[in-house]
DNA sequence: GATGAATGAGTCTTCATTCAT
DNA sequence: AATGAATGAAGACTCATTCAT
C-alpha cells in the first residue's frame, strides 16, 4: 500500500476522534450515540467501524488522545532551564490545563471527569489512565528530587509524598474548576503559601 | 393496603436508594438499568417508580444522600475543641473519606467520580453538588479565619485561597486514590510539609 | 339495607361517572387512566372498582349515560302538540345537541365521536349504541308517518328512508360541527330548503 | 446495504402503512401496539421507526392516506360532463364510499370514525382532517353554484348551506352505516326526495 | 472498500387491577 | 367496607452493531 493511504487513514482516524471528542464533551460518554459520532464525523457507519471496533474503543482512544495531548503540553515544563520552582511548576501546569480547556470548545476538564467515571467500569481504560498518571507522577518525583538537592536541610523530605501532594492539587484543581468554576491557578499558589505561613 | 406509616415509607425509600447505590457503584450510573435496581431492591417496578419518578431522580437522590452522609461525617471535625490545625483537619477529613469508602461495600470515592461526571449533563445534579461544595468550602474559609487569627503575621493570608487549596487537596485525594489507589492521608500531610520546607 | 344506603350508592356512582365523563372528554378514552378518574372522583381506587368492575364498564356507563341524557332532551320534541314539521324537528334536535354540548364543559359531540370509535372494538358498547340509535330512528319513522298522513300525494314516500335521511343529517351535523366547528342548525334548515329548490 | 432506491423506499413505506391500516382497523388506534404493526409489516422495529418517527405519525399517515385515496375516488365526480345533479352526486359519493369500504378488507368508514376520535387529541391530525374537509366542502360549494345557475328562481339559495347539508348527509351516512349497518345510498336519495315532498 | 439500511435485544416507564391491612 | 400501596405484564422507542449490495 502506498504511503498516501496511510496518511489518509491517519487523517480519517483523527477526523473520527475529533468528532467523538466533540460529542462526548457535549453530551457525555453514554448519552453520545454512535450515530451522533458518525454524523459528526461525516463518514458512514461502516467507515467508522472499520477504524474503531466499537464504542468503548472510541472512548478509550478519545481519552488516550486527550491524555497524550495534555502530556505534550505539560512535559516540556519539566525540562526548562533553570528548572521551575514547585510553586512555579504547579502554577504553569494548572494554567496549561485551564488554557487547554478553553481551546476550540474542547474542555479537558470535562473529558477528565468523564474519563475517570468511565474508568470505573472499563478495565482497559482504567489501566491506561493509571499508566499515564503513574508516569506523570514519576516526573513529579524527579522534579522533587531536584528541589530536594538544592534545599539545605531537605534530606528528610519524601519526594514521593511531595509528588502525591502536587498531583492531588492538580487533580483537585481540575475537579473544583469543572464543578464550581471559580478557581484560578493563582488561588492555589496563594493558598499554598498561606497554608505554609499559617503552619508557622 | 391502607396508608403506610411515615417510617415505613422512609424505610422503603432507603431500601430502594440502597439498592441503587450498590448497583451504581458496581456498574456505573448509565450501565445500571432500572431493572437492576428493581431486582436489587426486591420490590416491583411500580413500587420503585412510586418512590422515585425516574432514573435521574434516583441518581440525584443517591448522590445527594452520599453527600449528606459525608457531611454528617466531616462537619463535626470543624467543631472540635480545641480547633484542629490545618494539617490535622486535612488528615482527618481525608481519613474519614477513606474510611467511609470502605464501609459496607460503599465506596464514596467511586460515587463522587460518577456524580461529577453525571453533573456535566444533569443541571439539577450539578446545582445540588455545587451547593454542597460551596457550603463545605465556606466552612473551610471559616476555619482558615480561625487559623489566621492565631497566627502572628498572618494578616496577608487569603482565607479564600487557603480554602480553595485545601478543597483541591481533598478532591485530588479522592481522585488519586480512586484511580491509582496508592495514596494515604499521611502522604498528603508529609507532602505538604515537604513542600513548605522545599520552598524555604 | 336502609334506603339511605341506596341513595348514597347512586350518588357515588354518579360522582364517579361524572369524573369519568370529564376526563374522557378532556383526554380521550384511552389516554384517560383509571388513576385520572380516581383522582377526579375524589374516591379511592378500591371504591371506584367496587362500583365499576373495570375501565370498559366505566366507558360503557359514561356513553350510555350521555345517550340517556340526550334522549331525555330530545324525546319530548316528538310529543309536542301540534307536532313539529320535519324542518322544525331537525332544527330543534340539532339545536338541543348543540346547546347540550355547551353545558358545563361537557361536549356531547366529542363524547359521541369517542363512543363511535370505541364501539368498533367493544361489542357490548356497539350493541348498546346500536340499540339506542335504532330506537331513536324508530321515533323518526313514527314522525314521518304522521307527516305522510298530512301530506296529500304522500303515499309513495318511504318513511324509513326519510328517517334514515334525517338521522344522517343529525349525525353528520355532530361530526361536522365537532371537526370543523362552523355549522349551525340554521345552515341545515336553509341547505335542505335550497336543495329542494335546486331539484326543481 | 447501499442507498436504497426511491421506489423501494416508497414501497417499504406503503408496506408499513398497509400493515398499520390493517391493524388499526382490526384493533382500533390505541389498542394496536407498535409491535402489532411491526409484526404485520414483516420488518424490524428499527426499520419501522426509520420510516415513521413514532406511533402518532403512523396514525397521521394512515388517516391522511385514506383521506387522499378517498379524494382520488370522489374528486372526478365533480368533473364529469354534463355535471351530476345534487341527487346523483350524493348517490355516487356515498356509493363510492361504501364500495371503497369493501375493498381489500379496508373499511374506510371505520378509519373515518377512528380518525375523528383521535383528532380530538392530536392537533396535527385535527388540522389535517379539517383541511381535507374544508377542501371537500369547497368543491361542494362550487357544485352548488353550478346548480344554482341552472335553476330559475334559485338566486336566494345559499350554496354554502347546501354544501354543509350535503356534507352532513355524507358524514352521517358514514356514521350510520358504520354503526347500524343498514343504510344504502338509495335510502338517502329516496329520503331526500320524500322530505321535499312532505314539506310541500 | 465503502455504504447505510436493517436488526432486535434491551431500556425506561405506565397503568389496570388486586388485596393485605 | 374502604383504602391505596403494590404488582408486573405490556408498551413505545433506542441504538450498537452487522452485512447485503
């Protein structure tokens, strides 16, 4: 098969995935019907099914894609030089999540909530998400190790726990802003600072 | 059958809600059919529908109940004397959430994830959840005010932001432990401490 | 059993029938649920079922009642002295039907259409209605005989056919005014006159 | 399955409509279940629903079709040359209705009664039927104008009222023959004649 | 390969009727 | 005798998936 065909295949896949994403976000995972996606994609039912064996695969692919896109957005933040401080990293990550959420009608936060819910039922999806979050947290652990090295008297700090705490803050930011809608990256930065000062 | 007593009505309602909760948790909100709930409740379809007008009401009631139960569990923590410190409050809240999650096979965290997802589609549910979280965060603001008073040099701390940050930590704990399953209340306590020390 | 009890029974029956009539008219025969009637009657389900074995009996009774009421309204017209002319009788009958239709929200024409439709399915109802219409047409035949006697040269007139024609006019008036709503008794009188003149 | 031809689509539609008509007539409009129609049509539920969005549309289409078929049967009678007399037109119309009623097991009169009843509840259906009868009556008015022109001394005749009277006779014929079953076109012709003679 | 019509098991919900209290 | 909660068999309609053309 010539190369064009492969490109076309990839384009078609992206086209379907895009349609699925839009629908999922607007209607939720279960309220979206295959027909919605088929219509939105502009292809035929048979065509869609030739790219994805079933609805659950489409869901998995959509969530995976959004996770991958997010990774591409966030990973560079770990490699800037000089490395970002904890406060700065948290602010940038949450800011990126918030910014990504506004893009072209795709709200990453909604997709995240939908995905978490679906992961309760779908083993494959849960495994995929788990893997992604593990990898992400591993990067946070690495970053924490860096900060630790630079901190005199930081030997007793658990980089694992710091990573878990940062991840909790990020995920909690996603939920809180999706449900309540009145949280900005700066709030966490200020709150974290306040919390430290209140503890003395 | 003559008029049923109020207690019996309430008991029946609870019986149905209990069945629904069990099913929702096992299967997810949409994958659970009314028939599942009907069978699990041990009642007839008509009986279930005489207590709840439809499936969405059952979902709303199930989520509301779990939210109410959680409130009952967590609210007392704000009233202990002497008041808990921020670290202690966070640890106790997350510990209660984790403990509640293990109770009688009901996992509050799963219900929470399912509810958040459903709230994207169901306006009534979203309003209910929003109200609950607003009230909860207001209590956190109050607590932060207390801490602020006791902190010399704490005047510039934003209690709003502290509350948002604590809520983010709690919600993030729920997500992280539901999806990844390897987070304990102590991790957040230690991580928050480490974070403060790394910041200098 | 004392007399009071019987009276009470009759009153209850009427109360139920009244409720049924109102519902049937507003919603149609099938769209009306037993619960609608029960609620409208102010009695309990059991009470209603102790007076009428089932919904079809209620329908039969409601139609029969309306037919009976109509009879009471129309029959006297055949006994007035001196007897009414054909034109006058037709006008008075249709006028009574129209007037009855306006009474207290009960529209006899609607009940008639509903009853005819139901009679297609319900043998008992069909038999009842058939009997009523036969009796009514027999009265028309009698009236036609009278007119015939008074008409010189009327020997060859078929009183049966005159009666069928008058009945067709009355029933057609009911349908036309129920569906189209722009027919008055006078129209038929004038139309019949015109028809005669056009025939030469 | 590739795109189906227009003829095939129309044939399928007719097939379903035919099944619906048969069922409606046998069982009545509401007693007929979608499953009855689906079974009778030989198609699947999904197929039927892809041609008709719901039961009420099927009812509307069935009634509309029967009305259209009837129009095709009756309209030519208004265009014969030389024009039919009032008596003749009435006889031919009723005769056609009666004949149509016998065709292939479809009884137009029953459909008419069912439709009138349903029109009480269904606005769309009522509007459709009203439109049809208005058009039909307009043709009767036209015919009456013709008769009027040919009648010396006919100037004062109201063609509107003549049309309303003729329509009442036709509709009344339908009801009377459907419910009582002992009326023939000739009866009306003779009765109308007798009525004129009795009036002097 | 692509199409989209067709499938049919499955969903939520209703409602005439019963019968325990 | 009266009540009204409970029953459960239908009913209308949906939708992921297939496969004839």
